[in-house]
C-alpha cells in the first residue's frame, strides 16, 4: 500500500493515520455540498479505508464502493467496514488504474480519489481519467480529487516544494502534478474542472463534471 503517513493498527486490525483523521472533516464538509444525495460512488485508491467509512456513515443515501490495488489496504478497509457495519458500504474492489482489464463498467454518479496522484506515476493519472470517463456516463457526473498540486498562477508553498522534493527522492516517477496537466487529462475524457477549493495544509479539492453523455 502506497502511503506517506505513519499508520497504526487499531483493535479491529485495521490501519489508521493521523493525517486521515485530520482531513476527513474538511473533506466531508467540502464534498458534502457536491455529492449527490443518492446514487453510487466509486472511491479509487482508498488506502486504509477511513475515508470510505466516514463518507458512507455521513451519506447513507450513497452506495459507496472503496477500491485499492493493495491487498494490505483492502484488508484494512474490510476491517474498518466490519467494525462500522454500514449497509451502504460495499466490500473493497481490487482496482488498479493501470490495469484496464479489471475496471468496472459503471455507471456511477461520482468518482472520488484522495491523495493518489502525487504518489503514483503520471500514467496512473491518465488511467484514473479514462476510468472516470468510462463509469461517469451521465452528464453532470462528478470526479472529485484531493491533494497538493502545482499551479502556474500560484506560488508554490515552501512546505509543498519540500514535499515534492521528498516524493521525487523516494521515487522519481512521483511528485506534485501541474494542475493544468491534470485538467487536460480530464478534458480528454469529457470531464471539465468546475470548482477549485483551497483546503488545509496547502491541499486542493478539484471537482470535475462530465459535460455530455
């Protein structure tokens, strides 16, 4: 499981991190105004599963499906889900955005991806956009991204510059992506950026909508 946050095991056997605990509230507040009241949501690269449980609990009208290519992550998601016992939280999928053969066909009303783009190769972003283009079939379908980005019109915060250097030191294929490049990859799949929301710790939430069927 690719993560940069220190994690601990909770009594259920699931993994937990302080970073997820900190950003869950702001994410719920931001996305809560844009997610549909009812429908299906696919979460890509769910990690330990803390966000999946929080969103499923907060939005009982949504059928939430977490996913992750890591068996360790899926085991943690399963443990969190068992402890929460939420009827609208589905078992995790073994979904890899770089393996199109395992992608679901949808349709879903929303795709959510939190803290993946900067800790994966650029090809993963292209895969994510193609996946979203496949499963978000209806006009207005939502793709929600969260994480740090580079922006031509905004000076890079020193903490994000240091974070970017540390990412590239771990893996030269990782690093903060140019928001314009992410927008272009989304646009190629019929998804247009409709909202940019500044978040704590120099992160952004980017909301894209499908513009046509």
